[in-house]
């Protein structure tokens, strides 16, 4: 009975004791704990609270209306300056016995309600680091923050650096011990949930980041109303001098991450994985990088952690690069992004669906030194980039002259690699990587470029032509038409290229470039362009094989008339090269065309029935240069006398022609030019006033040429020359004919940039007036400034009556007789000439005619014949002609005729 009573006392007493003990502890905590905290608090902060509720056996602790703030004497010595107001902290499920016995905290839940925490940035940075001596552990099943506000201020305690409003946080399975304390996240957890109404971060002095709402857990992440904006005007920002770079401006309606997994591996390396990242209604503006840092940079990884994302989706979004490009209506999917440590960044595919792309074409956006990519370590590999059914617009910087360039553009890039170089080039940022891709394909209905769409490139011999290194295995462009308003139109365009390689130092090299059959039209501008001196480039351009399939070409004048047309033009060039001095050269080429028509200003048209170039021989068939108007119309239009002519040639061939275009000159050279079956007609009317300007000798004309001309030999075969001359009083035109005309002219060269050269030698033969044989040898040196020349020749078996078509209408006279031989050898210069003249003839007599009636003047004719020597009695009458003064307003051939005329006077006339 006593035993039972003791048991009852024990069973009742222990709970009573524990209850009383719990009440005493709660009473001590409520009444004495604040005083205890105040006395024992040796930290830099005051800790105050209004109420505390403690239950030892309930394993709970509730603290209300808490305030934490720095002690007045510690404000200037704080490593972490902050103050906090917390409405309530609830700790439940605490093992107080374990906490007291081993200093290890294990709790079921810690809940912090309505915290308002303010951090203040220290004016002096604390660099000292010490290893944490943490030997205990903390285990919390649920750590919760409700409606928390966090603010981080500058040292002035007014300027806000960052803030989070209405934060709700729940972390489960929190564990902190000596194994986790030294990790980048000093605790581990099994799951979390986080949300807030808004957050703010002053990224740099000129930009701030904001968001209206954030919601996330270990599997999903959602962000609404996310923005990065520049608070200062871009024109006043010089971020480089202040030690920061501007981030793109962002305005995103929704941003979410699905099936997210992130954390740190066993090697304490961060990783991030997700099945999908999605942007909705985002606007990204990338500022122009006006200020490029001059500090050398160390190459870093683009993404310095493990990344695995199955898909990135961007919908209804826009991207703008200042003064360069705008992309609207973005529907983008990026598939399978994988980045691992010390390996490449791999992207399976990038797909743009129906974007609207606006390119801003201006001089500023096409600077050759504008590529400013920062150095990076790893390769970036993309399996395929596909832009599908894009709309392309072109505009100038002020968005004027906006042009719909393409309505349905498709671009595919396959197997892209961006490979960084080991050595970083600070001056040429584009030289720090190489872009490689297997194939580039472009297909669209039309590409249309506005009138102002062509940028003016800044050319400088110190800058590369293309400021990016790239290697492209193949390009395939298929466009139904390409046109620029009032400049050109090409339809269709089928361009194929293979093995394109550009090196900033070495230049552009292309293995093969082929343009398919097209209709090409070029429009001349009505505006007069100011000619600028051509500038040389730093790099060479080399194309192993350049090929144009049969195409038709037209050059259209502003009045919509065709200036030049070429049909069935095809071209194959091997070893084409343009070097740094803008000189174009090639190893060999083939050119062909079925017809060429040229209609320049003035009165002449030029046509060619066929054109070809092969085996270093350029050929023209059925060449013709003919006037557009009649002789009568031509003469009526003249203010001064001028030749009216036409030229035909059955064939023209030019052997081994070499044409060089350089920055300051043009040159043409060939060993042989052959004209076959040429037919030249020259008409001169003496009715208009004479042109009294000085007529330059041929030597001076060649010397003063502004191009490099070098023709080793010009040969004319099986040709014909007809010269007609008409006066006011003549009855029709006098005519001279030269049939079976043959000429060989050697060393036909200009004096451009020359100090000396061999004589020009011309050997000419013809049937004069369809009867006699004419032979002429003519020589001069273009570098002789006195214009010295020598011309000698021979005419044999000439029937004087055959001169009737020329002399009767012109001189109103005819001649009869047999001129057996005429020899002449004249030498002279720009001022005068003299030489030898000889003649042998029989039965020479003349008949004079009345200019008005055309009837013979018998008396005058008899008197005239009395003044002539009728024959030379089979003797060769040779004289030294008197010196003849050249008429400076007459041509060389007039000068020659004056010499012949003087010879006739001295040999034929009695007096």
C-alpha cells in the first residue's frame, strides 16, 4: 500500500515538478532574459524585444517585436552594419536538452514574420579572412520568412543599392555543420520555396534592375515585370572610364524556368539544369559600345559552371542593338544547351520563326574596327541556326527611308563553331576568335535595298577589309530577285561558294564562287558623284575559281534608256586576286557573250555580235561603231568642223591582254592587237567654220595619256579606208579610197609614268583609189617633246584619172596621165618639215570646170597645161622640198599633204 502510494506520489510529482519548472523557466525568460541579454551582450549590436514566450516541454520559443541595431560606440567599427525590426520569430520543435548538453541546434521549424532588415555598405572594405572554427551542427526541418523586407544602402545610408519587398521564403531540410560551413553555400537543404512582390538592384551608377514579382521553388522559377534600365542618358555615360560596362536594357513581361535543378557538386562546383527556360514579351536593347577599354583582359569562360538546358523559348519579344539592328516579333527556340567545365559550350540548334529584322545602315555601324568581343576560353559549337520566314527591313539611323528588303527570308547556318585564339589582340577584338561553319544557306523571294541602303564603308589601309576571322565550308544563296532602288536589279540570284576563309592579317580567300544565270540591270544615278581617290585596303582578296553562268546585263541611264547591254555573258576566272594596292590579276580566264551594244552620249553607237576570251586571246566579232544621225544632221549640228565617221570590223583579237586596276591608275598591255576586215569611213565637211584650236601631234597625244597603254604590235588586215571631204562650192564630196589596207604598228604605247620608250613604227600598205600600190613607213617617239617624226612612202602605177572622184567636186578639176612612181621621205617636228620628193609620169594634163555649171573651161585648161611638165621622159624627177611650216590648227595628215603638195609644185610645174 505504501509502495503504491509512493508510485502515485512519483507519478503525480514529476509532472507537477516539470510543469512548475517550465513555468519558472518561462517566467525567467520573460522577466529576466532581457536583462540577461543586456548584461551578457558583448557584440556590437543592441538586441531588444517586447515579449518572449518559452516552453521547455513544448519545445518552442516565441519572440515578438524584435529590434537589432548597432551600439552607438560601434557604428564606425562594424564589419557588417545593419539594423532590423522583426514582428515575431517562432522556433518550435527545439531539442533544448541537446542544445544545452552539446550546443547543437535541432528544430522542427523556425519562422520569421515581417522582418525589416537594413544593411549599410561599409566605406572601407575588410579584406581579412579567417577560417571558420565551427564544430557544432544545426538541423532545421523548416526555415520560413514571411513578408520580409530587405534593403541595402550606400555608406551615406540614403542611396539604395538593392531591396527585396514582401519576401516569403521556405527552406526545408536545412543542415549546417563543419562539412558545409566552408562551402559556397554554407548549408545544405532538401527543398525551398521563395517569392516576393518586388526587388531592386542598382547594378552600376547608370543602370538599375527591377522586378514586380518573383516566385520560385526547386523545380520552377517565375519572374514578372523584369527590367534593366539606364537612368542616365546614353550620351552622357562613359562607363569605361568609371570602371564598368553597360548591360543591355531589358523589359520582360514574363520569365520562367521549368524543372529546375541547381546547386553545388561534391567538388563544390556550381551546376544548373532545366527542362525549359522561357521569356515572354521581352524587350532587350543593347547599347553601342562607344568606349572600348584599353586594359588588357584575361580570357575567361563564357559560362563558368555546369549548364544543361533542354530548351530556351523566347516569344513575342524584341532585341535592339543601338545603331545596328532591331529584331521584332521574336519566336525563338534554342535546344539542348550543354556547358561543362574545361569543355566546349554545345548548342544543338537555334530556331527563329518569322522574326522581323530591321538593319540600320549607316557609316557608324559599319566601322571596320567595331567588333569588340571580350576574350573567352572555350569553343562555342552550334549544330544549326535557322531563321525561317523572316521579314527584313533596311533603314538609316533616323529610321527614315525604311525599305521592305525581304518578306520571306530563310537563312540556315550548319555546324557553327566560335573558336577563341590563345593570344588576345587588344587593338583588333575581332582577331581573338575564328567563326567556322560547314554551310550557309539563304533562300527568299526578293531582297530589296532602299535608295539610302548602302553604307559608306570607312576604308583605311591599316584596317582589315572584314574585321572577323571566319571559315565557311559552303554557301548557297537562292533569291528570286535582288534590287536596290535606282541602283541595280538581279533576278534570279543563285550564288554558290566553297571554302571561304577570311583572316584579318592575310585577307579573304575563296576556293570557288559561282553565280547562276541571271538578268542583271544596273541603273546610273542622276546625281553627280564627287570622285574620291581610291583607298587601298590592308588585305588581299583571292578567288581560286570565279564563275558566272550565261547572264544578260544592262546598264540603264537616268532617262531610262539603255546605255550598255550584253547578252549571254559568261565568265570563268582562275586565280583571281585583288591585292593591297587594288591591283586586279588572274591566272587565266574565259569570257563569252553573244551580243554587246553600247549607246553612249553623243552620236555614235557601238555593237559587237560576239565576244570571247580564251587561251589569253580576247576576240570581238562583227564590231561596228556607227553614227546615230545622218551626215546632213551632223553637219547642221556643228559649230566647228569635225569628222563624221563609222568603223566596222569583221573580227578583232587581242592576245594576252593584261588589265590592272590600282588605287591611282589603270593600265592595259598586250603583245598583239589584230583587226581583220575593217571598214572605216571618214567624212569631213568644210562648210562649218574651221576649228582653229591647236591640233596635237600623235606623239604628244600618246605622251600625255593618263593611263598606262602598252601595245607591242597593232596589225590591220584586209581592210578598207574611205575619206570624203566636201566644201561650200563643191558638187558633192571628194573621195579618197584605200582598199586592201594593211598596217603593222609597233610599240604603240603611252608615256604615262615613263621616262623613255622605243619609237612607234608604222608599216602601211594599200591599194590607193582601187588602182595603185601605196606603201608607207612612219616613225616617231612619244617621249620626244619636239614631236620629231619621219614618214616615207611610195606610190606606183597610178592612173591620175582615178583622182577624179576627189579632185573634181573639191577642186573643180580633173587630171589625166600615168603616174608611174612617187617616192617621198619627209622628216620634221611640231613646227616644220622638209625632205625628198620624187616622181615619174607620162602624158599628164588637167581639165578645169566651171564651179556653177560644171562645164569644162577649155581656155583655162590649155593655159594650165602649159604650166605643167607633161612627162618626165622616163626619168625620175627628185627634189629636196623647201621647208614647210606646219599649220598648228591642222592635223598631221594636212601637214603631210602640204609636204607632198610642195613636192608636186617643185617637180610638176614649169615655173
